[in-house]
């Protein structure tokens, strides 16, 4: 879609240009809505073109970009799209990710391992690499990567997902140190199980209750609760926060 010329007045992201991968649904969509509501022009990037178009079309200053984060060239084009549409790139959230099957480590299929690592870890790196190159050359910025509660703990039958999310945390910290004196901050957020539309459609009430019971707060998180933390980390309000991991998990990892 062609970006709108309407710019919201005020807001802590007024005049900022954002790129959100995985922005077509779930947590990514909630982040897009939150920062757009606070004044940002947003590129909604998603592998699902229809989802990206749907989210972008509902906002006053947003543009859809369809592409696969597993491809470094595509990640570069997403940044180019932001620059062409809005003149730059100031903030980014790398949220695109997948779960993978629940299979014990010794039997985990190689193809599934490669798929999860390619999307969750390679995709974050390729996206961040392209974003950093622009931001470092153009005055700085803020990047937030989507980690997980499984970036700091583990569980059975999720070897690829756990490994990928531990990798996102290490990647975030290393990049933050690389860029610490060059004007770009890099942080990550680690949600617990979040009640996204996809999850809600896949679970019945009993299954949802069973998942909620694993959390000390005895409930699932909501996308907007994660988006609030992502938006704060993107903003100048967190100006001395760099290389950090913020759990949004209802005390799951505190046990």
C-alpha cells in the first residue's frame, strides 16, 4: 500500500520511523498499534502479505512490506522500504518468530531444527544487521529484539526454540556492546506464553487454563502488555538501558 500522508500530532514517537518484523499479527501487531498510536510512521513487515496489509491499512501512517527474514537481502530491502517511504529508520522491533514441534532432543528433526534457527536467530541477526548499518550511518536509533522466557530457562522437547532464544539474548548483548558508543541501543524482551489470536484459536478452555496454571500469576499474558515494554525500550525514556533483557512473564522466571 502507499503510505498515508497523515501524521498524528504529538506522542513520544512523533517524527520517528519504525520497522516491525512479524508486525502482521500477535505481539508484532500490538507493537505496531502502540507506536503508531504515539506518532510513529511504521513499516509493517511480515511474511504474510495479507496480514501486513491489513494491519497497515488500519493506521494513519503505515506501509506494508512482505518478506522472509531468513533472507539477508530481504531484510535489507525492508530497511530500504522504510527509507524510501518515510525518509529514514529510527527504531525497530524484530519480532518475527516460530515455535517448532515438541520433540525430544535426540529425535528432533534436522529440518525443523534448521527452520526454527533460521527464523528465530538468523532472522533476528539479518534484520538487525541491516537496521544497524542504516542507524549507525544516520545518527543512531533503538532496536528491540524478541527473546523469550526461554532465553534464560529451558524445558523439555523444545531444543531448537530454547537454543534460538538463548541465541537472541546473546546476540542482543553482543550488538549492544559493539554499538554502545555509536548511538544505537539494542535490547530484548522475553515474554512468557502470550494470548495471541493464533494461540487462542489453537487451544480450548482447558488447555488455556493448563498453560495459565504454569505461571505464578495463574494467567496468560496479553500482547498489549508486551508491546508496552517494547515501546518503552524503543523510546528515549530508556536512554541508559542497553544490552538488557526484560522478562514480561508474570514472575515465571523468578521461581
